[in-house]
């Protein structure tokens, strides 16, 4: 271990005049710190009062008592540096907003928007969508936002720092979080990733001694337990071999000096530092908290170290300000918050007509791109069939020789390459890495190993470790870092080895990634791809064989894409990487070796556009991923053996879903069969059928008006995927079951 813990509380306190003399700060800076502390304090006192009047609604976690941390820390960074905040984020938002205020008018406008946000008004920073726990000016102040999930903001801060390092901006990231989060797995994952990737991050632990009602390291109250066996969180830095400091969190000057030193390490050496600020919250965890877990004597002792008392005392002792001048600062701060309160009360409510606005970045494709995809898809299917026929008729001595000869024929005849889905996925990432320097690939085994299914093979050699990043087994950190990097202008492709592992990353993917744009008033974009794979077929049991697309479809803000052919895999992945929305891209583990024709050159397949892979008139089969191929096999049997001409639609993108194509097909055929490898209950098939049934055509008719039979939903059995091959096979729809279902619904 090369680092230790520096307890700055043991040093003589720095004098403000010394900092002024050496040019670290100005006298105006020092007095402005006090004004900001007062503004945060008066803001919190007003919020507490308005909560009691039910003017401010919902949960609100007040920052009063901790103001010196936010004020001292933000004073130590430059404009353009980045912060990440928490559910107790009023202080961070208040301090950083003041830093960007160039005039008294700007400053008042900042506090106006903060108060309006807590009141749920249209004029709030997030248009009333975030409220107390998600208050942030994410664009103007380089604020990654605040999260209501404890520990939820740490991994995105790591990703943001990774982006700043990669882009060589010289910017650093401050990540604020509480002591309670340091007992969460996300804390360890994030700190370990930050340390191993050597990103310019300053991790600031605001240790206010209590995680809701549980003391971090003990309490005199009978019945209170401890959340940890350590007293100083900073000692955990040894686990990551990074430097750490302990600082008096009630002293803005001490915080400023500690953070300034850490920022210098981060900016110059890309060295993370953990700073533990010992502080105290005046109020309970929330307004309803009776604070039964701590004593009145303890509270009294901490109140004697009020950040206002400490800084005001320094300004008086060093004869920088008189009592009258300090009172003027206090009065000005009070007036600012009073005006902000009135502004909030006078502000309009959001228009309910805008309820669904800014869930996604609006994306459209030119009609010629959509038409080109339809024409190309038909040619690709023809070329793929020709390749299969060439293989069957080959007289070559080996399979490899036969494949090479067949590939040559397809290239000559169609001008297309033939590759596997795995190769198509790798090719798509390679092309996008070449096209856009902001694209990076990160995840478990993506580099040296080339991916568990070789879907990133060869990328490390060409693009190096700055752009193809092997990480620890840390699904939450991988997803969260992807979000943070995307928020700072990158286009990360974050890979989770199996879709089953997305359960570990759901907080980051959903609460931080998918909700981000909407929650912060439409100001943010999260252009990231989470690549993973799912499905049965390799006898590796329940924890490595699930199809969880329905979980992901349920989430507002996410796109969900599942390709079935090499052509689709490459074009859809390229479109996903270029999308400004977060996309979950799910491949099927049993299809990586599936071969098919792929056009040469650059192309994308529009997200949200289904593909009619086989036209027909008797029934509509709607599917995606491997089941789309099995549906085609079933349709072939139906046509050749039973004279039934089934239309097969491959959704390709489950969200946004092209229900228009499905509706027009079923209106023609009168029969709907959905086929999915996901679980039956609340699955994708139910969603497809439900959306068709309520679909309204231009003439006012609805989907159910055109059905000649009840919709059929073929899906996986509601059992965890079993390992034994016969059971695994029985757990999902088969080609034969699909064909039988169509025969039955047609009445053959």
C-alpha cells in the first residue's frame, strides 16, 4: 500500500488572511462563502416550514448543518469541473449554482429555480419532475444530477471522470455521498473501478454519523446498533490503494484546503482521493424522523460547531468583517430565500399535457433510410438462402472449404459478405469506434479475451486500452460508469456478460440512466448502449439463461433491441450506438455462430422499424431474436406441408415497438400468434397482443375488429430455465409448437 490517511484536523487551522495573501482566495470569496452557507441554511429552514404546511410535498432530506462541505468543496474547483450529488443535495445544488452566478440577478434566479423545483412548479430546474431528491441544474452547472437511491450516484461519477480523462479536458469530478452509502456494494464497485482506471475523481464522504436511524459507528442510545465496525470511513481507501483525508466538515476553510489538494492530484496526476468530512445534520433523515437514535447532548455539542459559527468566528477573529457587516450578509441571504419562496408560490404548475415530454430524445429516420432497409433486407434474405443452398450442394472436402467457396459465390453474385452474428456485432463496434472517437467499449473480458462470445474480438488490438476497457466483475459500476460517461459526451458500449446480471445493474440502468432525461427536465442525454446476451440453448441453467426483455420494456426511457440475423445485428447495433437514448441491446447466446449475408459498407437499420421476413395472408406470426428464425422455419413447414401461408414479422426493436406493421398485417390475415422466449406472465407477447387489440386505425376501427380468432401467445414456461437439455428444450416454444399453434388458429 502506497498511501495512508491524513487527518487534517490535527493540523493548525489555516487563516483566511494567509489564503488571501498567497492568492488562493479573495476577501470577497471568504464573505461569499458565509453568504452561501446562510442561503443554504435559510433555504432548508424554509423548506422544513413549507413541508409542515404541505406546500412542499413528498420526501425532503435537509442539508442544514453540513453546509461547509458543499461550500468549501465547490470553492476548490473551477467552472467546468463536474459534481455528482445525492438525495440530500440542496446544499450541493445551492453552492454550485452560486459559483456560476455572475450577478445578483443570476444568483436570485438560481435560488428561485431551486425553490420552485421543490414546490413542483414549471419554473423549477427540472420543471417539477425531480423535486427535492433530484434537484440539479445538470447542463449549466455541470451537475450529473442527484439520486434518490443511496449509493446510486457514485458509479456515474466514475464514468464522468473516465470521460474527462479520455477527452483530455483537464476537468475533475467531485462525487458527494453520505456515510450510509459506503456500506453499499455500489460504493465498493465504484471506488475500485475509479482506482484501477486511475480517473480524476475526488470522492467526498459526508459522514453525518447516521444512515437514517442507524449510527455509522455507535451511539449512546440504548438499542441503537452500528452500521460498521470502523469509525473512520477514510481507512477504506487502503482497499483501493488511494490516498485519503479526514477533514473537519464544519469548517469551510478546512474543506476547501483538503479538496483543493485532492483536486490538484486529480487534475495533474489523474489520482483519486477519498475525503471524509466529519459533519452533522441538524434535522432528522427526513421531516418525519424523531431522531430517537441520538441524544440531545450530542446535538447540542455539534450545534456549537455550526458551520455558520465557525466561519463567522474566523471572519471576526481575523478582523475581516465587523458584526454589522456579517449581519448584512445574513440579512441579504435571508432576503434572497424569501424572494425565492415567493417566486415559487407565484410560479405556474406544469401543464399535464406535457406529462410524457422528454422521456426520450425524439429520433426520426429519413424515409429513404427505412425504404433502403426494407429493400436490403429482402436481398439479404435471398443471399443468405443462396449461401445455405451453396453449402448444401458443395462437394468440398471440408466444411471450412465449403464455407469459403460459398462465401465467394455470395460475394460475386450479391456483393455481400457472409459472417456470423458474433462477427457482425464485433464489426459494428469496430466501425463505430473508427467513425466516432467518442465511442468506447467497456465491460468484463471485452479486451484481451475478446468477449465471452468473441463479440469484441480484435477490438483491443486495433483501438487500445483507452477505448476497449476491461473492467472488474462489477455490473453496477459498469452500467453506472456507462451512464456517467454518456452524460459527459461519450458514446459508451457497456457489456454485461449475461442478461441475468442486469438484475445487479438495474438501479444504475433504470434510475440513473433511463430516468435521467425526464427527471432533470429534458436537459440531459444518455447516449449509451448496454450490450448483453440471453436465452437458453447451452444448458447453463437459470442464472445464465434468462430472457428478461419484458423487465426492460417496462422501463420508461429505455430502448430494447434484439436482433435475429447478422444483417440485423450489425445495422441495429450501429444505430443503437448513434442513438441519443439509452439502448439495451440483447443478443441470443445460441445464435452467435449463425451465418448470414451482410452488405458491404456503412449502413444502419432504423430503431423501431419491424421487418416482414416472410409475407403471407393466412396468419401473422410476430417474434424477435432466435424465435424469429424458428418462426420462419415453422412458416416453411406450414407452407410446404399444409398449404398455410403465414406472414412472419420480426420486431427487431421491442421498444419502441412498430405496432403499425403488426396491425396492418393482422388486419390482412385476421390471426395473431406471438412467439417469445421470455416468460409467459407479463411477457412481451402479452404486450404485443394488448397493443394490437387497442390499436386504432385511421378509419376509427380497432385491432380486435379484424380478428377471426383469439390471439395466441407462445412463450417460455413460467419456470426458471432448467439445466437438463430435455427440460430446457421443453421450457420454450419449438418450431413444431409454433406450426401446430398456427394450424389450430387457422382451423387446418
